[in-house]
C-alpha cells in the first residue's frame, strides 16, 4: 500500500459531513501514516452533506482516474415526502409551500415513476454548486439573489418504488442513473408530476460503478482499518 504512488479508497460518507470533510479526515490520517506532510487526495463524485454512502477517494497518481470514475453509473435510495416543498428540495431548508395529497396512491406513484426513466431533461437545484457567471448558484441564493438554471440532459436507467407509507405520505425509492443527476430535482419533478409537492428527506448512494456500499469503510472504522492494513503491508 503506497498512498503517494496511488491508492483508491472506498468510504461510506456519514450524514452531515461534506465530501471534502470526509476527504480531509482520511487525508490527514494517511499522510501521518505515510510520514509526509500532505498526500495528494481527491474524490470522485460529490455527495451533499445530508447524503450518505459511497464516496471514492483517490490518492497520488490515482487522482488522474477521477474523471473516468465520475462517469460510472450510480445507484441511490431516497425517501420522498409528498405534500410540501422546500427551497433546496431537501431538509436543508424549511417547508415553504404545502399541497393536497388525498389523490396520491401507490399505483399512481408507480405509474408516474415510469415517466422519469430513460433520457430526460432536468433543471438542477438552485441550491447547488452549478456555476452562474463564475459564481456558485447556492452562493447567489444565500444572498437572496434570483437564479435561473437551464435544463440539462440526464439518463435514468431505472426507478423502483420500494415502499409507500400512505399515512405519512412518504415514498422510498431506488434510482439507477448516470452522471449529473440530482436526486433532489428528481424528487421535485416527481411531486409536480403527481400534482403535489415533494422534497427529499434522506439519500444514500448505494453504488458507484462496481463499488457497493457494503464494500466501503466507515470513517469510524477507518483509523483501525488503516493501522491494521498499513502495518500489514509494511511487514
């Protein structure tokens, strides 16, 4: 194991931490283990702080592989709350509008989800890192500036309804998609197609390319994993 030469690490990012925060946590520890000030480290595919799951980190010369890794297909599980919306399409912001839900049934959801499979156009969330005239969209929104983003082509391979709670008006779905897909925007659009509002309450990336969440190391376990594996290689 040679972090400076190049390694690829599979991390299960925890809730509430940014992708860069997870990267910094790992980089600090592998740099110390390698006995250097700073090991070059990058990540393939950003996860929002409120999302969990597969985060691929590349070190050393393996950082050159990041562009290729970002094009791999992805799988997510997500919980949608029907009947309301938020400005960010997730729990980062409070509810700003409420909508009727009495007409929503499991069969209607299943029928509606089929409309979002294949090649579709999607408008990214304004609370995102998309650049507008050189500025991040979320930075402009946080300054109370209006932002208009253009729809972009994305590919959704499959959407599956895993469960629906009629009483809570919550749907748990699985999504297989390509690069550039915003699950928050997908939730927004599904709500609109159902004639109501919807926002994302939980999100987990369960697969990125061939890497599944069960193949990943949690940050809680990473120090012990590093000590065990790095010492083993040095012996």
